[in-house]
């Protein structure tokens, strides 16, 4: 099994698996990246490896889980912050009350690490969640959401 990290890079050997193996899980990849894999079978003939043709595929991994926190900063304003996730295309910020349902309140550009919710109601307690996403073929591939502690708006 071979892998490369861009279309123009050279493949590097990743792993040799046992005979009759039909799958392999690459645990060395990091979030929100595209990897190219090539696999080929071989057999030993008179002490030499005779290889078949390569089968290739392209895979994009999901972004890592966001670690988010929230703080009431002004009247009716809550600031949600997080650490940047490498390789993401942007973030989706969601909010819910203790008994409510999650609602998307903002989509934030890549490399931004905060959002100020200016629609919070005074005295209402909210949870916030932030998910990083990677644009892949016109679709958003989401990582797991990081959820804040319950926060009371000023």
C-alpha cells in the first residue's frame, strides 16, 4: 500500500499487508487532508516478487474535532472561541437552549477562531457547538462538533 499527499508527489510505501487481506486502515493521516493511495498485489515466483497493476484512489479525511468555549461578553452577546483546525475550509457555529434543538447560527470563514452571537437573549442559557468542515467536490465534509458548557447570556 502506497500513499502520497498531493497529485504531483511521488508515492511512498505505507504498509505491506498479509496475503488475502482486503482492507487496511491508515491511522497516520491527519484531519482535513486529501490523500492518494495506490495498492497492488504481488506474489513470490522462484524467490522474486512479481507485482500486478496499481489500483489507485483519492480520499479526503474529515477535520478534527473542534474544542470550543463560550463567554458572555456584553448585553445580549456571547463570544464563542476555538483553536484553528489545519486544512479546514470553514466552521459552522450552532446554538441551542438546554431543552431546545441545535440550530445553525453562522458559517465562519477558514482560519477564523471566534464568533460573536449578537442574538442571544438576556438571561437565557445556551450551549454552543462548532464544527469544522472541508469542501470536497462541492459538498461539506464535517468533523465532530465541539460543544461548550452551558452559558448564561448577560
